[in-house]
C-alpha cells in the first residue's frame, strides 16, 4: 500500500506513506486535496443550513505536500491509529471525501 486515509467520522483525508519503520509502524504525511469546482454541488432546504443532494459526486485532485508534518501511525488491535487515536485505512490510491451534510 502507498497511502493511508485518515477516517474522521464521515470525512476522509488522504495521507501518503513516506517511510515504513516496521510491520506495525509507518510514517505518513497529509496530502493536498483541491476539489474539482466544475462539479456543481446541489443544495436543498433542510438540516441546519441546507442539504447537499449530490455530495457523492465530488471529485478531488490529490497531490503530495512535502511541507506537511510527518506523523507515525501504528497497527494495534483496533487497526491503524495515530497517537491521538485517529483511525487510518491503508489504500492503493488516496481518497478525499468531505461530508457537507454532517
């Protein structure tokens, strides 16, 4: 795997694996993600301020960011986690998702 996606409730943030320390420890760094503005999000009344009808259509351009902070994640009984308990899933391609309805 080349990437580790941080799972923050319903949002997903892409990280790239920059170094394998061991089978249970990786160093990762957050990637830069720019939303494709040509895909127009549709909003309807509802929720606190509105409801995004087509949020699953969002697309992102994801690129490495060498200036991002490098952090360590470790594999434990509950999967890959950082020292604050943040969850990560390893992946072959980076994923970005922003939940507009949360």
